[in-house]
C-alpha cells in the first residue's frame, strides 16, 4: 500500500482527486480534433536538419576555453599521487584541477551510499575522474592531459555480477558486494506450482547495453560574478541546477541551466555528472567560459549503461493456459556505486499477466565498473527478455498459440500496485489488433521454408510502470495581440517531439496552426520547474498543464469578448479561432479584442493536477516479428516487425510512429548487436568506440516496421487523454525477436545478443 | 586527440619515397584508418606524407595481356562499382562492396585497405600489447571472440581486409616503389605473419609504397566470389569470410583458390580445402569434405571456437553456389 492510500472500514479507499482548478475540469476534446491526431512535422525540424539548432556542444562563447578530463584507466585503483606541474606550464593551459587543488575538489557522491570527492583518492571504476584541464584549444587540453603524471596502486577488482557474489570475491566496498535486496510475494507460490499442470524454469542473461547518445555528455560553464550559467546536454535542466547548487553550496537562484536541445540521452542524461562540476571549477579558476564534453570513448566507459542482468524465472500453468504461479529471481549490477542495478526488474513478472501466486527476489550487486543509469524502460527491457520467452515456452508446452495464451491471462488491473483497475483494456487491444494487422495466424501457419533458410514469427507484449505523468508542472502561455502564442515550459525536448506536441495542444485550443506557437523551454532562469524528461511521462505530465494554460488564457479572452460585446460571460463561446455569442449573431477574432489590443498580451497559467488515485493509468504494447535464419551461418534477417501501442490519445501521429520505429530499432540492437565487453583479466572496457560497440545500422533493422496505434483517448488519465509512449515501444522487441528465432530454429536463445557468434554453436549442435 | 605532426604533399612518387625516409613518417592515402589510429593514440606520427599530389595512381585500366591494373589510390567505392571488375573479377567487386560503410568506401583506398592496421581491441585500446612493442598478447587470456583460429603464433589478430583475400584468390600482385627501386609482389606474400614480426602488418620495407594492384587475365569459366559474415550488416569487419576463385569445366573443378578472411592474422589460403576440390566434382560430399578440411587444423582460443562451425557452414554455402551459378 502506498502512503496516499488509506484503509477505511477494512476497505482500501483512495483520496479523491483535488479540485480541478480555476478553469474547471474541461470537456475532453472528443473524436473530432483539428490539429491533434494529425501528422505534424516537428516545429524545430528546419533547425535540426539545417544545423542551425544550437545544441549545448555547439555553444561558443567569447574567450571560451576547452576542457578535457583525465580518468582512471584501472578497474580499481588508489590514486597515490598526481603531478600536474608539467601540464600547468604548457602554453595555452589556463587551469588544471585535481585532488591537489583542494578548493576545486568538492564532495561528490554517486549515490547516497558512499561519499567521495570530485577527484577521489580511490577510483573504483575505469573512467572515474582524476584531473581536468582547461586550455585554449581542445588539442592543447589533451596535450596537457598527457603531461599529467599519476601514480596508481591497482587493487583487485571484480567486474562480473555473479562472480561478485561469490565468497572471496574482491569487495568493491568494505562489507560485501550486495548493493541491495528486495523481495515481493502475493498468494502462495508453492500452492500455485502445485496447482500447475506444466512448470518450466529457465535462466536468462541480458548483457549490459550502453545508451550511446549522438551528442556526448557535457556542458559549457560561464561565471558572471557569483552567478553560474551552464549550457548542458540534459533531459532535465532543473535536476542539473539542483545538483550543481548542492555540490557547490550555491543558492538555486544563482545557478542557471539551459538545455534547449539535447542530442540524445535515453536516460543517461537524467542527472548531471562530475563533468558539470569540473567545468564550473575550471571556469572559476580560469575566469573564462569553459566547454567540457566527454570524448566518445569516455561516454562509453563511464556515462551510463543498462545493467547486466541474470534472471531465473519459474512459471506454472494449468492445461487450459491459466497461469498459476510465477517465481522470478533477478541479479543485476549497479556498478561501483548503488545505481539501480535491479531497478523495476521484476515488474513485468508480477504485473503483466493475471497470476495469483507470485514471488520475486532481486539482488543488486556492486562491481568495479561505471554506475548504471536508467536506460529506456529500465528493468522492463531485461525482464521482458525473460518473461516473454517464458510465456512462449509455456505456450509450446501447453500446445497453445502464444497469442491465445496471453489473451487468456489478461488482468483487469495492476496486481502489484493495490489492485487498481486499469483505465483501458489496452493489453488485450494491443495483442488482438496487432495480431490481426500482422497476419499472425497465417504467418504462424506458413511453412518454415526449405533448405537452410528458415522463417519464424514471434511476439511479445508489455506494459509500463510510469507513463501516467503527474504533478508538478507549471506552464505559462502568452497570447499576443496578433493571435500568436508563446508557450513557456521547463521541460526538455529530448528529441521525442515534445515541443511539437505542445504546440499542437495550443493550436488545437486556439484554432491556430502549430507554426503560430513559439516555445521557450528548458531554462531554469526563464521557465517554470519541470521534472526531467524521462519515464515516458513528459507528454502526460506537460500536455495537460499546457491545455490548462490555454484554457486559462481563453477564459480571459472570453471575459474581454463579453465586455466588448455587452453580453453575459456565459453567452460567449470559443469556436475555432473566434469568440462568438451563443446565439451566433456576433463574433470576434482574437486580434479584434479591444482590451487585448491595449494590453498586448494575455497570460494563462496551467498547472498539472494530480491523477486519479483509484485507477492505474498504464500504457500497453505488443510487438510482432518475422525472422529468417540462415542455419549454416547463424545469420538472422529481420523481415518485418509491427508495433501496437495503447498510450491513450495519439497527439502527433508522425512523432508517435517515430517513437515506435526508434524503439524497435533500439530493441533490435539490444537483441542482436549490442553488448558491453569488459576484459576479464583487467576489467577494462574492450568496446569503447562505435565500431566495437555495435549499434544496429539501417541494414540490421527490418525494412518493414509498421506502427499500429490503438486509437482511443484515455479520458480517465488526464485532460488530454494521452499516456507515455517512449519506453513501451522498446520493451517487447527483444522477446519478440527471440521468440521468432525459436520458431524458426527450435533454439531458445537465453542470452543477448542473438547473432552468428552466439547462434552458430546451437545450430551446429542441432545438425549433429 | 592528435599530437602535432608535419604534413607534406609531394608531387612525385620519388619525392614520396624520399619523404617517407624521415623519422616516424606515415603515408596518408584515404586516411580512414590512419587518422583513427593517430586520434586513438595507437601510434603517433611526426610526419604525414600525402599521396593526393600524385597523378596516375588512381583509376582502373586494362593491360595488353587482358589483365587489369588498379591504382593504389582508387577508392573502394570505385573498385566495387567498376563494370570490368564486376564482370571479370566479381569476387573483388563483392569484397569491396562489403567493406565498412558507404562513407568509408568513398574515402578509403584499395592500397590503404591492404595496409590497414588490425582492429583488435587490445591493439586499438589502452593496452601495451606485443604489436605495439609491448610484452604480450592480451587476447590470449582475454576477450578473444573476434580473434584468429589459425596462424596465431604470438599475436592473435585477424587480418581486417575484405579485398585482400579476394586479391589473393585472384592471384593479384602489388606494384611497389621504394628506395631500392620498383618491384612486384604477389598479394599472397604481402602480409607479415606474426611469428616473423608481430609489429608489422606487411612485408613492405621502410619508405616503400604500393602504387598499383595488378590482376592477371581471368581464365575462361572463372567463378569468383566473396562472402562476409558479421554481427551487423554494415560498418563491421568480418567474423568469418571467404574469397573463392574457381576455374570450372562443367561441374569439375579444374583449379581453385579458397582464401579465408577473419580466420588468421593474414589472408588465409586454405590449401586443404583446395586440395579436396581440385580436379574433382563439386558434389555435396566433396563440398562437405572441403569445408571440413578448411577448419580441420583450426586452433581456437577460449571464446572463438564458434568460428569452426561458422567457417564450415559458410564454405558449404559458398561452394554450393558455384554449382548453381
């Protein structure tokens, strides 16, 4: 039970949603919308394509210096000494900071578990900061790094999460390598297995995957007296602001963070990192603006990963397909500091399908590698790999169709979050509509093929934990005398099309084109607080606030119209881009309002209201995949994929489809090409560039990816009817591909990734 | 980041050779590999000697005996797309088309491709490995899934080139200019086995430069092909590959070359497979026997035994295509 739930008279009750605010709870848009639901190119498409968009890494300031960071090359080492004297003497070098510069070495903790410093004397992972320099060119900064002499004492390390739990393993921190332990149960797991006709148990492994955004992690820092401005590539400017203020012991009001564009993040830029502090320190010491972006290699070594995960799942079902028990054990690696190594890892096991008897156990592990960071649907992507392959295996054992087995076990609500009903039947809709659009029955019945090229189809389904959004969010809309608008919001557009969606909401309300809306966003000095853009919650958080801001401004315009026309306020109706009287006799365009002409602007403020607490607002997804496997070489070709999503109202079909295609592409990488490789003997990262760390290319994703949205508006979710999409689109991909490979080959691939290197041995064993 | 270096652009091959005599000088052709090595501190250069000032070192032309000569500075794209190469030396065109990515093929040159450095992540990374003058090969006890299963000795790289095995299969030669004058060398003898010298990729002497690649006339009935398997379908090096050149009479193999890519530190001619097939019928039994013979002497490392069934399956598939061609 959560804190907001109260038990009254033996029954769980939920507090009522608060009053919906000054503008009243507005009517839903309904089925007929003018702009919402259409395909709108991004409002900043030209800027992005032409290169005129200024990303943080593009920022150039007068007198700006370039910084570079020296990081530990060892998996675990004590820093005995740092000699920066040669680097300091180099021409063009303005500042060098390290543990020797005490006034530039503030406290820093990666999690809350173990304290440290910006430049700490114990680097528990490769890539931790040792020194930083600022010089008048990037080349000179790197020359200076080469001139720094560091003496390390290398220490025993452990880089495998299973080895870390063995007795006698080197300890990342004193006191053992277990970073956390969680368990959950409902019903009676033994009785559940006893009631089953079929029980299966399998262990799956999911390799660590790296976020690898195109724009590296970093920022530009500039001081003006005691005020600091930081341009950072981030998912949340306010999160960066608070971390910098806390670390540097500064008032929030004196730290300004701007992040108008971000060249990819995928969860790895939800928070800032040591680079922002180092940039601020270098800037203060050199009295110049400083640009500090990590190198590509450094982003791979230390700027985030999806934790490597080992999952054992045991599931039981009756002959008719009813699930009777699910037992899930997951081990995941946080890295050298506690960082969510098993975050959300068991949720699909305990919440995707109807099952009365469930137990889960999660063990988070310290290893000598960079701390994990949230990566698009953390935990869910890994769990789906295990859970959805297990469902496929159960279906085969039960001689049932995998689609039919899933449809038989659809829950009415969330079972692990207080038995609240779902607001939609989204899971069923996704599976049924997806199967139909994909032609599942025909594809499944089709022959595998002759010879060594064999085809197969597979599918997987998902829900997503967040995706509902919620407070806080405050948005300000300024409507100008000419009828154009300026929308002011704190949220970042991390490339998903947030700005475009918000412009469409404004355009819908005022009968204008999205092009008439200018957006000011992601600047802590000039926009209102917003949480970081993550968790697929940006649209359901911000769009309702935007709509409320519009409604507040419309309310004032209607007041003006009533006064101007000498009518009662309730006689005025907003219709398209005009204000008219209910009797239809008189109407005014916005620029014809006399008061607006005089005061030049009307301001509407919108706040995100709390969600209903008596329901679970959850997005759903299903994906279908057809593969062809070359039995001689282990090559797999993804012939086609289809993604169905129920995330409430589709606001922009174009960016919706972009999310689906991008999410599937990312899932293809997870399932077939990507894996972090840490060198066994040294613990160092082997694949630290974009050749060795293999993101999928255009030739690796299917030529045919179809996005099939479930067209509905989730009116119980919020006043725009939309839920989150960006993560559900990537959760089922891996499982769907693995299941299709099984259908084609009869080989159950339990470890990511599936490619010739991993598939050829089981294929060869089958040949005998 | 680069350390500082001098850059010159001579106008004649002779001047290039002279300039290469300077300390720590490197040739800059397409630069796709060189600049990466310099940026990643794999090695540093005091001087780069550009070939872009040379005339008559790129392009494809027929020779009087019916062969081809390809200038060393010809881009990989031009090799892949040249109609004569596609028609008479299909294996080379296919190998070129499988190189890297479109951008890299547009920039990279055939001569440079033959002389490229290995992609071993220990060699490229922050490891003091044998090939860089260090004390050991880190792949031996490390992450060696992409390393060699034949010809390893002391260093266990695989040769990264796709065109090189195809050129070996086609009996090509390189034309070399150096301080000692001009010479020709079969491509099959160009690459340095690590047991002879693990710090060099080719047998080129100091200040020698490849100026052209010569292809002998193709026999009538010649079948040639290149096939590459990788973990992603573009911008990736082979985990297994094979270049074939077969002279057929009906279903009889008159003569053949079977050259493996990503099997060994050098393009690896499988005389064992050739022996099974030469003079014999290309039937299923011989195909299986030849594929097996090719990997019979493989000595896999801890993580790359998968390459044995992979090469076997690959060769079976590719030999089978000759029959249906």
